[in-house]
């Protein structure tokens, strides 16, 4: 069996990895490079139970466990470590000391107060997202998977149009027994070829500083200029860098992922926000100024499963902020589904057909 996976982000490479573990041939088609979009520019934060109470809970708990298992069994380093996670209040306009319930890390500024511990090493962890995504691709390749550089222009169908038989890549047919759409927000392009609901892109900016403080992950509520509230996230990494995100963008999703760029002034604003929270961090050297689009759906849940009405066609996208966390469990479940077996995690809440009931005008 040969499976063509359109997209070289964490979802696509995780699917390739778990297919390869079943000795199923996986071919990943990627236009701009493995982990070139959100999978290389996210915070890499992982949480066991932050999705509890939602349909995502079983997927997240399974995936959190898989992250630990993969880090322990694969001979590759992607910066996996368990961390404490702290909730922080900061302000450029008022004294925040009344919110201080715990001692602050010494690298935080005087106007930043830790109001609580929101994760422990038992429940929160982090990875370097680009290294993890590449490691999944490399481990899949060790078992026979391949990576094709190319642009997906369409889907190949059987004569009756009822089965997907491959994809058009760089203008030529690339045949397979099954096709998976895992192109993040660019999965919207597949709505031209397959009966799928829309996928949207939510833009965010991030910075990578040359700075290594103590390893706590921080979720900050920042009262910014003119009383604006922002929610930066700060993730120190064991490679001597610190990742900061938390400033949205307004630009529409470009057709070509290579054209995703920070918006004018956004990265400088994010640096100023960082300096107001942690002055020494904000003053350190910036290694990367970047932006990415997270894939989101109308109801906030990912699309994971078979494309309705088209045999051999599947989709796995729309994970929003939890793509890096839920990549492994999504890959495992998709491999189980494609192989024709039971899935360990119930995929019913993520079945794309659900959108037809919610939106009669959806593309089905």
C-alpha cells in the first residue's frame, strides 16, 4: 500500500512515521520544506490536561504520552523536557504586586508577578518544534518513507470519480492507494478538489532570543499600552534560546507559504512587550523574527478522518494552537484508520462530515 501525504508539517510527518511503523509506504509531498510553516515557528508547548472537558481531551492525553515515549525511544534530540509552567500578570501602567502568590523567576521584571503554577513537570513539557517535525520525517525515512519536493495542484480520481488515486504534483500525476490532506491552513486549497469544509489561517508573530533563563514556561496576561490586554507566551529552550509569541496579525493567508512575513512593526512591538515583562530577555539578541498561520475550523475542532464520499481520501488539519501537542496521536490514529483497523482514540468528534450538519452551505 502506498499513501501520499500532502504537507510536511508536524501532522504530515507524524502520519508518515506511524504508517512506516506498519510497513506502509508513505510519500510526503512538501512545497517549501519540512516544518517550514507553523510547525517550525510554534512554541512547542505540550500539556497533558489543558484540553480536559473538551472533545480534544482523549487525543491530547494520548499525544502527551506519545511525546514522552518517542523522546525515550528514538535516538534523536529535539529538546524534549518536562517543565514547570507559571501564570504571570504584568503591566506597564500599574503595580502588579497584589497578584504575586509565588516567587518570580529572577529574570522577570519588577512589574511581573507570578499568580500561580498552572503546570508541573507531570503535566507540561516542551519541544523544539522544527527539530521534532524533522525527526519524525527522518525516522519515517529510516523505515522507507520518502519526501518529494513539489506543489500539490489537484487530486487524481478513478474514472467514476468515487476514489482518490493520487495527486497532481508539479503538473504530473503521482499515483497512490490513499491521499491525505495535511497542509495546515493551505488545506483550504483542497476544497477545490474534494468535498471539504473550509479551513482558515490565524496569523501570529514570534521572536527567538539568544537567551537561556531558568526553564519555566510562562503564560502572561499583559496590560499593554492604552489598556490593551495581550497574552504573550515565553518558552525558554535548552539550546540557549527563548521563544516568545503573543501578537496576532491581520494579513490574509498568502497562496505560497514562502510569502508568509511579519507585518510592519509587529516584531518590534513584540520585543517591547517582552522587555516590559523581562527586561534582560527583551534586550538580548534576536535570532529570528517570524510569523505563521495556525489552521483553524469553524467549530474550533480539527478535521481528522476520511473525506466523505471519496474513497481513499483523508484529511488531518485544523489543530489550531494544539498542532504540536496532538501531532503524534493524530499520526497514530490516521495510520490506524488508513490501515483499516480500530483507532485507539475515537475520531468521531473530528469527522469532517460533522460540518455538514452545522452549516448546510458547507462544501460537501
